[in-house]
């Protein structure tokens, strides 16, 4: 279970779900009350909507601030523990971290294209990779994503993932004409890289039985390292990840 605990951030405000702030907060509250162990209960909020969140009575237990504004807004009154933003062209992650000077306990995750590998990342920071989007060209090839994962594992760089990871197993999306990456594929790819193997074949696999067998075979040590590296991923749907893992027999149902 360690492999799947606190894996999924709440991205209900983002496409394709794009919930209204009130709806998204109500769902986050229900999820917290139900205590699904697969969820981090971290509420991902664009910086441009932080004032709307601040005006609500309910506050999520933790907040991931997604910077979509020219400047980072103040957030000292909110339980922000992660700040995510694209890495500006020509700037290093270390320079970005020094410029932002985030408070203690708040981690920076700089979003980079999966082709950007071998980057130096200061302690307390990490990278963010986009695994899909609203168009077919937003989905990186398995080989490209695999190289990114291998680079993070080799350099011991933690990372977060976002977009496109709608189900556990890789599958074809006829509406976009593209294969969607599976979040289980992604997780197992990190495990493969942690054990010195090429992660790309697991990222490409659509063999459910094979993936389930691999998942059951992951050692506690590998699971611990994999989850230290893959911090979490954002999902606009907070029920499907657990439902998929339950259907595959990888976690038990929760009440």
C-alpha cells in the first residue's frame, strides 16, 4: 500500500473537469472526511484564483499553488506546502528558488518539458513534468518520458506529474487519437528506473496482467525510494484513481 499512499493531488479546478470553486472545495471536504488513503488531500489552486479561495469559509488541509500569474501572490495566511511554476527560459531551478525565496516548509517544483534532463536541482526543490493535455501533441512519447524519469532517478531529483493521467493503465483515447499514459505505468516506471532498468517498456505497456504482477513484486525498499522521487500527481477526478487500483486488486476498498 505504501506505493499508492498519498499519491493523488486534487486538481478539480483544472480541465477537463474544471469545477466551480465551491464545487471543488465541497468535493475536497468530502474526500477528507472519507479519508481515502490514495489522496494527498492537497488542493491545487491557480495563483490567479487564490483570492477566491481565500474568501471561502472552508480551507483545505493543504494547498498546492500553481503559479499562472506574473508575480507570486502572498499566501502566508494559507496552508500552502507546494508551489509549482514553469521554469522560465534561461533560468536555472536554483536561480528560480533564490528569486522566490519560499518560506520554510514550502517546496518549489519547476515545470520543465520532459526533454529537459540532467538538470541540477537544489535541496528542497523538484521538477514537474506534464504527461498530457487537451491535444495529442501534449502527450510525450514513452521514450521521452522514460528518459526524464531515468534522469530524475539517477540524480535523485524528486518530481511531480500532471495532466493526462486519467486511469491506472495506458490506453488509447479515440477523441484525441493518442495513447494516454497510465498513472500505474508511471509509478512502476519509477520503480524500474530505481532498480536500474529502462522505464520506457513499462510506460508503453497496456498488458494489465503484466503490470499488476510487476506491482505486486515491488519491494518495500524500492517502493519507498520510488515514492520519495515521485511525490504525487494531479488528477481532476479524485475517485477514479482508487477505483482503478481496487479493480486491479492492488488496494483494498476503503469505507
